[in-house]
C-alpha cells in the first residue's frame, strides 16, 4: 500500500458556515460560500476540514414591525446537530484561561466541520452572537477561531498541511503557528517563514471599511499578541493591526474571489510589498443544493417549461403565505435578495420614481425583495424600511419578504424570472446568488461587476446593465445606471419574456453557463490547483 498523498490536507478557517437554515451559524454570503466549499470538498473526497465557532444565538431572525421597521430576534442554536469530541483545548483571553469544547458537524454531506465553544458559561459572552458585541468581543472571537482552531486541530490528531484563512478573521492562527516555531527554537524570521509556507488566504472585500483593524494595545491587553513583541506584530499587520494586511503577510499565496476583484485587490494592496501574490479564483455554488432537480433533469422544452412553472408557483405560494399577497402568474417577476447595504443600491429602479411607477402600473412587472440588515447597521436598516414602504405603496406589485435565509434563497433563485443586481462597480467582490439563479434558468440582469463580468454574454446568458464606464460622482453613476436599467427592461427583457422560444433558449444558455463554469466543484478544484499547490506535505497523523 502506498502512503503517498497527492493532495495536501487543508484546514479551512471561517467565522461562519451556511450549511443549512437549521444550523444558524451564518449571516450571509461569506458563510454560504464556506458551506458550499465544505460540501463540494466532501463530494470530491478531498482531505479538508472546516474550523469555526458554535455561536450560541446564531445570527438574527429579522421580522418587520407594523411600523415597517426591521426587528431582530436571535435564534438559539440547535445543539442536536453538534457532536462533542472528547478533547478540550484552551486559549488565554485577557489573562484568563478559557477552555474550549470542540463540536463536530457532518450532518449536511459536508467535509467535517469543527466548531469551538467555551466550556464554561462565564466565558460564553465571547461566542454569544455571530458578529455581535463590540471590538473586545470581536478580538476574543478571533482568538478562539484562530488560536483555538490550531490547538483543536492538534488535539484531534489531524496532520494539517495547509491553513486556509477564509477572510481575515482567522489570522491569529498564523501568530500561533509562529509562536510554536519559536518554541522549537527558531528565530522570529525563521518561524514566520515556516508558518507562511503553510498558510493561504482569501480576501473578500473591496470596500476599505470592510477590512478590520485593531489597536495594538488592545491586542496586547487581550492576549492576541501571543509571544510577539509590538514591533513584530506591527511588521505583520501594521499599526493599527489590519487583519487583511496580516493575512497577506502571513500567507504564501492569496486570492480574490473573481477576476475583476483580483484586479481591484491587487491595486488596493499594492503598497503591501511583502504580501502574498493575489490570484483570482471565482466563487462557485453547490449545484446539488442550489439547482432544482426538475430543472436539472429537464431535457425537453416542455419539461423545462413545466419545471419553471412549478418553481414560479412555489414562490407565489411562499409570498402568499408570508405576506398575504397574490403575485400575478403572467407578470415578469424580478427578484432582488441581498444584505441590505448602500452600495448594492436595492432601490435603483426607483431612482426615477415616475418611471418606476409607470412600469409597475403597466402590470407587466412585479418585484420581490428580500434581505437582512446587520443589527447595528443603521443605513442598512433604513434601506429595509424603504423597501417595506415601497411594498406598502405598491401592494401586489412590490413585495418584501423578511428574514432572508438559505430556504428563502432557494425559493427565490428558483422562482423568479429575472435576478437583478445593481452594485456600484467594483464593490461587489463576486456575488453568488446570481449563479444560483442562472443555474435555474432565472436570467440575470446585472451591472458588470463581480462574477457577471465572466458569466454575461449579453442577450444570450442574460443582460448587462449599462457599460463599464466609470463615473466620477456616485450620483452620476446612479442616474446613468437607473436609465440604462429602465431602457433594458423595456427594450430587451420584456420583449424577450413574451417570446417563448427566445426565453427558452436564453434559459438554456444561462443554465449551461452556470453549471459548467460556476459550480462549487470547479471552485474547489481551482483552489487545489492554484492556492493549495506545492504545499509542503507532512506525514500522516497515524505516525504521530
Ligand atoms: C447566496 C446567498 C448569499 C450571497 O449572495 P450574494 O449574491 O453575494 O448576495 C447571501 N445570503 C443567502 C441566504 C444566500 O443564499
């Protein structure tokens, strides 16, 4: 028997995982991506494990009040999905030892996922809520994920070749690897270089404010500095300590999540001269979860038409159940479901209100919105209130579905006719809901940003809104994009929708494009070929 392994064994670190709506440890795109990653790795039988946190309250359930505002109701974690491992590890936070339990999750046909959680009730403030609390809580959470994660992998006896930090939240794992190298007698430089050969990093945000920074003094006080001096810490992450910069300096290779995002990220971080090279690996989605089986199996036009009608009808049922609204089965249903945040411009269609109202009054179009705002994002909450107000002003023509989650995501990316995306370019790093829609024959109408730069063949797989021109002022870009969107709907999308043969052939082109090029299987293979290649392979764990 050969003991040679050809694939590195990888530990994938992420703050959130969207594996199922019943496992409430995710908030949005990052988690859904991580969940799809673990499922694809499992399907491809690759030696990969996930590391995350067992959030007591998960993310928020968001309901809408009679006054039209978002109201948060955090859901408790369903512990039946967790299996506690016998090992316990501990980390030091603000001078206190915090013992951590390790829970395994493998109920969703996923690569094993290990979730950390403080054993003692007195320490549970740390992991109470995903992205909850203030900066101290955040640093404490990141110590649990990074430092606790490395210790847990060792306690479990897993020989890990590569540590993949999916976003900057896990970079303290890199400091822990350096600390261990020094324990074995290496200099700081040598320990850093050795740790670096075993770390890769994915950056997700082209929005500057989205890149987390921490004060060096806070890191020292809380114990995140481990045994490093302030000077050493600063060499890795700068001052204040930037988690993305640290990720780039701790990793041997890094990546952005779409081709255009790769260009943006390389420009954005060009001043980090000793950072890892940034490759581009475009995200993908797990077709086993996101593509409707009836659509997948529809060989004939009749079968595709009836699968589409079934999906549309299921969405109408959900809208009736959730909002008491009856959608029109003949109208073009435009879907828009995303985290509520300004750069995504959910109300772009209403930029010219008279024009939007004329379109809605024509009865040819209906809009279905869904989205959550971060509990402390006032701007996002205001956008939700605006969407709810629009739905009340246009009953039956505009719908807002509260509490966007994986289940609603599945219904919407199957049941709409068109999937709308209107980010301010180039702020959408990738976007994955459009891939889910495309796989189901829901045609994308989108700004050329993120993955759509690669997936769009105008008038064939879907449509682009406007062009790639850059506007100096946001207001000019908004006006130009809103005009282009209205013109596109009138001149291209609505006529195509009434031409059955045309719509069928576009749906086929969309499905084929998405399944071939934007599946999570393709994404995971790309990670092995680009980011994980040439990893130094360690001996298997059985040898000790
Ligand atoms: C797919 C998905 C996302 C991410 O999609 P984007 O296009 O990046 O917004 C977020 N939330 C849920 C529930 C999803 O299913």
